[in-house]
C-alpha cells in the first residue's frame, strides 16, 4: 500500500504547542556482541513509545571505523511477522536469506525483506568497506498478512531537489510543494520512509497524510521539527493529525531519516527477532528455530525458517527465555 496520496487539507502543526505535538525519544547505546562490538543507538522500541505507525524497531549506527570495531558481522538468525528495512549512508553489507535472495546493501538503496511466517538471513560487512554508517529498521506486519510467504525487494529512489533541500523517498509517498515522489516497494500498511538533507539554516515543509504518525531521526546536525529542537541521534515523534511537517536545519547541514505510517491498531509481542501476538506463539517460534539449527532437541520437520547455503558461518542460537510471561507492547495514548 505504498501508493498513498497526501491528504488535501493542510493543518500546519508548527502553529500548535510544540511540547504537546512533538515527543523527543532519546537513543540508548546497545553493543552488538563481543569485546570489539559495534555500538548501535536504539530509539524504537522504548518505554515511552513502541510503534510509529507500523515501525517497531530503529537502530542508528556509525560512522563506525570498522578497523577498530570489526563492523557488522551477524550470522544467520530468524525473523517472523515483520519486514526489515536497511538504509545505509556509507559502507556495504552482504545480505543472504533462506528464501534464496542474495544482495549487496548499498548507500542510497533500500533493501526490504518481508519475513512473513518465517525466514533466516545473515548480514556481513563487505571487505572493501572501511566506514559503516546507517540505520536498521523493522515494520510489524498486520495480522491479516503476517503469515505470508517471505519476499525481498531492492530499490534506488530518484531524489527530489529544491533550494536548500533534497528528499530521497524509499517507502510510500511524500511531497514538497508541487513535487511528489512515490516508492514502488510493497508494504502491507500505509508507510513512508525518506532521507532528508537540508543546507544550514534551510527550512522545508513536507506534505504528509493526516492519518499518519511520524518520526524524524537526526543523523547529522540539529533540527527543529514543528518548532521542537532535536539533537544528534534523537527521534522526534509527531502524532497523527497534521499534514505539513515543518523541519528547519540548525547552523550545520542536516541529514535525517523521516518515517511515518498509519497507526497499526494491533498489539504486537516482540521478543528477540520475533514479532508475534502471544507468549505461546513466540515460544513456539523459538523452539522451532532452535530445532532447525540443531541447537536444541525438537521437531525440525516443519522447516519454518528455510534452508541456508552451505559453507556459511554457524547460525546464531536464540537467547534463553525470560522467567516471566512475555507481554504485548502497547503504545501510550
């Protein structure tokens, strides 16, 4: 559902109380394993907010000198009930999955993997890369399609340009003035995603659907979003209700990621790399995956997570389950 036209009515949120209309979500550092771990900065999910539209996960990382940290080295691991969205600013990553897809993730190209009922994939830094910098995002699939067959899409959008700004729309539809860009990449709820560049001091008004929530992640520089100041790595959240997002760069050039979408309207249960609906369902996902990779005894005949190419690193085993019952993530009202 990416062919979404912006709503015609204009409600300029910059004239409203910024403290009511914009919520600042602070990043928290998360090391990705090992003594030379690459640290990522997570803004979704967190206690203040679990979802923005159907976006349920956002890690921001880099610029990372891979000679010091080793970069990204994530062996085969599973996903269910979600789409992974990879977006790079620098560096290259090799993607391999159990649906038979192999691709190089490059800057300026979106790679979207739909896990559906189950998939495994690996992500390894390409040898030529020296600096790794980008974002890893997930979107939760709605209940009606979350058990679909896995798919994979790659797309390089053509940027929109104007005086002091550039917008690269990789999901959904966004507009500035009389320019509109629509991504052909298939999503299963109304979603948008774009990379925004502003020259120092420049301001832009992005037309967005009134029924969408939005988040702006600051990658470089500073910005005001509807009058609310955002610093490096912060994620500004805007509730549904306005159709123009006013974004202004500070004293330095701005690079930011804009995400948005209609509220999912469903409670989801996220644990490790699984998105499900109930405690029992996620336990079953874990048991099935562990059996398929030979990490724990069990029935591997179902083959939910698919085959994987030979001569690749060993699969990543699932962590131990917590001692408490898993509960769905619910956004505050």
